C-alpha cells in the first residue's frame, strides 16, 4: 500500500456505513491527502468505485486479501 494520511477501519460494517464513515473522514482531511479504508463488506468494492466517481475523489487503489478490502482514496 502507498502512503496515506489517515486510516479508517470499517471492518464489520455493512453498506452503506463504510461509505458514510469514509465521507465523514474525507471531510477532516485536506485536498490531495489520502484516506486508507479497510472494510470487510464485499459490496464495498463497487460502492467505493461509485463513490469516487460521484464525489470526484480519486480511487488510487482497491485490493482484497483474506476477506479484507482495502482502498486508497485521494481527496479532490
């Protein structure tokens, strides 16, 4: 994983909670900073792709390992 400025652990949360928490966390960082999100909901992969498109934030990375989904979102 690349460098990030803030981490959000949304493990155990189901849609739409990981997105809502990410939206809140993105509100606390400045433009250009990166939020690292950890989730366990398989639906979060499509959710974060759509979220990035809708909000204009950049989804830098999306990966899955051992039932954990990790995302890097760069704030626009």
